């Protein structure tokens, strides 16, 4: 039967380690772990391969291979058969649990939020000692200050228990490594799986340095989605902190109206530098939006929309949509225009799905569509959307040429922001 001992980091730190003769050889200050790949999948095991001891005024790191942890009546005894030094390379490629994990913030991928590490759970088996989970619960905090047992005993009189809260180490890839020279691509890989809104909330809760490290590690598509979801102050911090080339690349993946909103908050000189760094097409779209006054429909519209000529068939449209893979809000309402971009009709996804493949779009479109002028006041938008129950409204100029659309999501967001501003 395999011998197994589980214990907590807090129960070990500050204890003395003893040699085979029974004499103390030093006080335990930290444990060093390294990742060992598993054969089953891409995950890894965190082997404790080093221990930091304080002897007198000296603090040194030794191999953990000669140390043994034994639990006796809830107390931990640490013995050593001989001290073996660790190389600088082993130390640099490892992770100290007290220094870099304990009391640090990690991302709870299941709860989609930042949490604090109160303790680390370890296990000793025949293959070695491994870090297996982090404790983010109240019990871990109470254990740290030495009052976990009496509190639990007291609460048990009232049949109250303190729920345990652990995150398995395989989900602890998002530890704040910002003070270490560790490759972020691996450390933050699992963050890529979170919804942009959840990731934006997490970044806003992080410190500025940590949030920059995480954001910089995201690919451009994900970074663009996350930047859209951030609050204005967080957007500005990131834009002003990142290299101009990186920001420009991210901007090119974003809707022009979102970029225009961010640039509106920057100094004119900084905004111009970023616009010049972007590709000509993306930059021109943003410049056109920046010309509108803040209180006009044009300032809120998006230039990402779908328009088709009247003679195109339903089957051809569907094929084009499959190739383009548009964003969901682009499918709220689609438009029909003449060769001079004059708006002549609208249709939605339902119209498209129910129509026969060979039918042309002018047979399914709604003529005399409801629209907004680009120079109309913002206050007119909510009334139009509410009256006609629309998810997106086309925006035209005085010549009826289509320039964009206003999406209900942006209207709601604008109203919420106004309400927040009034409360302040």
C-alpha cells in the first residue's frame, strides 16, 4: 500500500528541520517547486524539489530529495539525511511557494474571478512531495494564524462547519508571476478560454502591473475583445502603457466605433500617432467617426454592417455569410443598397432562413426602412428602437447613403454610462 501524507504549507513554514542526529539544522522559510509533465495529458505535476532554510543569519536553498515530512498528531516533523545544494539554474527555473504564491492573487477559472491564496496543500507519496491545490477559503486563513482548530471545535457545538475552498493546481495557471521572469504564454494560457467580459472584470481587479502582463500575453483577437469590455479608465491605462505598434494591431481587430471612443479620451497627439500606425482602411474609418459631435447619432454608430445589392440571391448571401463569419450584432439587421450606396431596404436573419435559396433579396426585403440620420441627436435613438422594436437601425446621410448602423447594445451601454455619470 502506498504511503501518503497530506499537509499544508502554513504548517511547515517556521518549523525547524532536524538532522539524523536530532540536532536542528535550520528554520524552514520556503519550498521550491518545479513542473513535471504528465504522460496522460498536457497538464503537469508540481514537484517540491527545493527547500529554503535559515541557519543563524544565513539563508540557503537545498535539494528536497533528502528531506522527509512526517505528520504526528497534526504536527509536522521534518528530518534530513544530508544537505545537498541546489544549482542556480534549478532555483531560477523553480517557483517559491511562500514568495510567489502565498497571499498572491490567482484566477479562479470556474468562478471567473480573482481570489487570494491563503494556503497551499501538499502531498507526499512514494514518487516525491507535490503541491496539489491552493486553499482560498476562510479555513486556510484561520489555519495561517493558528486558530483553525479551536474555531472549528467551537462552531461544531452549533453544528456549523467552515466550507473548504480549494482550487486544484492544474487550474492554477494564472498566478501573478509579474515579479518573475517567467514566460507568460504558458502561465496565462487558460485565461484565453474565459469570456472577454469575465476577463475584463478580472483585469480591472488586478494591479496595473499584473493586468498589463496578462493583457500583453493575449493574442490580438482576444485582446481586442477584452479591450472593448474594459471600463474607460482601464482602456486608457492599457493603451498608454503598451507599445504603439501593439495597440495599433489590437485596434485594427476592433470595431471602428469602439476605437473612436477610446481615442476620444486620449490626447490629440497620442491619438494621431496611433491612427498613423494603423492600416489606412481602419484608420480612415475611425477618422470619419471622430468627426461627428459627441451628441450625434454618427458618434455612436458602427461601420461594421452587412449590405447587399438587390439582385443577389438568398443562397449567395448565405454562402457569403459563411465565408465572412460576421459578428452576432452584424446579423441583427442587414441592408440592401443601390450601386451608389443608397439605402433601399432591410431584412433580417429570419427573412433569410425562411426564404427559398433562389429568391433574390429585393423579394424579401422591407422597403421604406426605418433609419436615422447621422447628424440626428442621440436622444432620438431610444425612441426609434423602442417604437419599432429594432435591434439595429441603419444610419444614413442627407443623400440617403448608408454609413453605418446603431446597435441596441450600444444604446443600452450609453444610457447606463450616462446614469453612472449623473450619480457621480
